[in-house]
C-alpha cells in the first residue's frame, strides 16, 4: 500500500509515446527526411522550398515532387507542378541543353533559392547529356518523359499561382513545359498542355511562356 502523503510518480504511457513517435514522423515527412525504405516510384516526396502561392510575405512553400524512379538510396524526382517560367535559349543559338540559358538558371539561381546547404548536399550530379557535362538540376528528355510518364494524361501539368504570374501560357488550367531534348531548327522539345510531347520543338524558345518542371536525383534521407 502507498503511504499517505506520498504522490505516485507519473511515467510516460504508451499513448504519450505513440503521440511523440507520430509527431516525429510528421516532422520528417514535412522536411523530406523519410525512411529510405518507404519511398517508391509514383509517390509524392517533399524536398526544398520555392515561392508558389505568390504571397512572398508568408515565405516559400514546400516543393512537392513525383518519385519517378528508385535506385538503392537514390531517387529521381520531378516537380509535381510547374514552378516557374523561363526562356530555354534567348539567343536561339541551337546549342541545345548544354549551352542553354535554362540549364544555367536551374543550376545556379534555382538551385540556390530552392534548397538549403544540407539539401544541396543530397542532390547527385548527373551526366544527363554527355560525359563530363554534369548537372545537379535538369529537365527530362523526350525519352524520359515517355518512359516515366506513359500517358498524355500523366504528362499534363498545372502551374503554381506564382508561375502563372510570371507569364505561363495556360490552357484549360494546364501549361506547356520544357524538355531538354533538341527539336528542329534550334527549338527545344516541349510537353503541350494536353500532355502530348512535341518533339519538333516550340519556336517560342526565346520567350517565357513555357514553364519549368525541374528534375533531380537525390540521396534519400540526410
């Protein structure tokens, strides 16, 4: 029997422990730190931040990515929404992805603004075009768009509110988005608003009407 005047010491119960564990998982999900074994192709993964609601006073929003492929501890991600507008090559030099303004923007301005130091360390540099030419952030090729997004429907993309304000060409709520593959006559290939891949390319390579869906290979977890 307990002696009178003495209080029983409270110990954390199972319920408290379960709540704490759930909270830890929620935080991990928000910042993209999830057990690598739980991530598989087709799922949505959060990683990095970028302005999306066009309300800079509340800070940039978490970027949602579609997991296209999983290889061991690495995953290929494609932004779920079109995040911004950018010219592919304002000079229409015909140099393709390697010499494009868009490649430079993705691997400098976007990389710096969308990811913190720890997140940038998770991103794997890839030779997406030719040996010796490495990119941390890139666009899908026409072949990759067909491989990972097998139907026109799955290739249709909605721009963020911020993206619309930057000049995105929107049809029925959907937008056109760049691919890195060469088209014809110095143009770059695109995915149209209806999800059809235009391999001939868009003559608007020097305009900002088409949108950007960045792709990255990342190491899962930190």
